[in-house]
C-alpha cells in the first residue's frame, strides 16, 4: 500500500505539533513556500555534483531545474543540495581518494535533512558509485541521473576519444610523427561539450551498470549530455522519484545478488573499464551482497562481448552507441544473460 502523508519522513519536521515543527515550517515560509506547497508532500533532495571545475557536469545547473520541474509536476517538493564534485583530471592526487568522502556526504545529507527521497546527479567516474553507495546506506528511495557522454571529438577528419586519444597523440608528438601545431589543434577538438568521456571508460561503464541494476530510468545511461532527450529524462526522473517515495521503493528493495550480477554482465558485455570492479564490489558490500573477483570471472566466462567502442574497440564512441540503440538496445541484446523481472 502507498504511504500516507503522515508516514513521510519529512512529516517529522513539518507535520508535528510543538515549537520545533513550527520553527521548521516558518523557515520554509522564509524560503517563499506556502504551507500547501510543502506540507504533506514528498520532499526530494536533488544531490547535485556541479561545480565550476566539474567539466563533465557543466550542464547540471540546468539539469537540476529539469529534475525540479518533474518533481513539482508529480506533487513533490524539490530541494537542490550541492555535494562534492570530484572532477577527474583536475583533482589531485586522485579522485579515488575522495570517493568515500562523497558517499559519506550523500548519506549524511540525507540523514540530517527533512528528505523523503533522493535524485543522485553524477557521472564523472567516482561520483556515480559514491552517490549510490551513500544512498544505499541511508535507505531512502533514490534514482540516479547520469550526466551522459559528451559529443564525439573530431580533428582533421578523424574521430577523437577523450581519455584515450590524448595519450595516443602525446606519444606521437614525442615520437615526432605529429607537430606541436597539430597537437594544439587536437586539444581543441578532443572535448567538445559538457558530459563525461565518450569512450567506454569508467563513467559510461558505471552508468550502464547502474541502469542494469535498475537504478536509472530505462535508456538513461547512454543519452548524450547535450541531446534534448537528456533534460526530458531528468524531468522524468523527477516525476518517478515522487512515485518511488509513495511506494517506499528504496535501493535496498531494488538491489540483490541478481541485480549486481546484471551489472557485472553489462560491464563485461560492454568491454568497460576495469575500474568497475572496485566500484561494484563497494556497492555490493554497502548492500550486504556477496561480490568478489571470482564472481566477475565466472560471469565473464558466460557473457559475450557485444559492444565495439574505444578504447577496446575500433572507431566507435558513445554518440555512435546512442544512435545504434543506446543502453536500451544493448540491454535488450544482452537479455538472455540477465536475470529479468517479468511484468505481470
């Protein structure tokens, strides 16, 4: 049965009697919201990992507004909350050092504030796993909105893949096979838009794994960041999380051994990043699910490689993957190797 308004977690802040609840309500009024706009409605925390140095999430300011639009439309109350950004390349010595910090921040944001559900806005390599880990530990309904890949790079008639071709062409520069001028030209064609690396790197791998676990909307993992389908997906996620709150559909109810195995199968069939291994093990352990290297090995032996993307494949990038059917087409092809819940 769906929750009643008085069963919402935020009701403890806004629906009770007494001085504290009155003070809470007065502060919401201070923010410009009327009683009818926040009382008895699910309060949705939009955990946004945007910053001026987070290149992959440069569009998240706008996407947060799209999520809010969906939350309002479904009868919820959206509240945007900034969180640690973890920009790959810029953050030293390694973003991996801060993944668990973001997981802790996500958990404590949700624990300490009057929130009923979470929209997790991430994408750049460590942000997705961290947000998911924190949401699992907190136990609130949550949905993941991946940043989406950037557009394909181009230079002198060649496709460029960020996160891979920079190494290749720097080696050619050192070998003297390209000039310094060509190297400078290549820099400007490498990363062409907001979004994560458009190769089969950690960001796209973990977005696909999240979708295989049922933590995103169908098809969300592969939509390019600047495609008009991306803001539509963000708004739809805002609508869906409100329904998930009423259904009390937490990540603990979504995740089990089968869903983690699906994530591993998707990673193997995608030919994705080996960074998925420590991330998926960490996610599994947060959820109390067994996952080790032997399980990765066993699943890899039965799952075929079906994607052909750089750096493991030939010339294709995530934009090509999207046009070829994207994550929905990929997972439909992989369906014989997945544990699926059949609609009744």
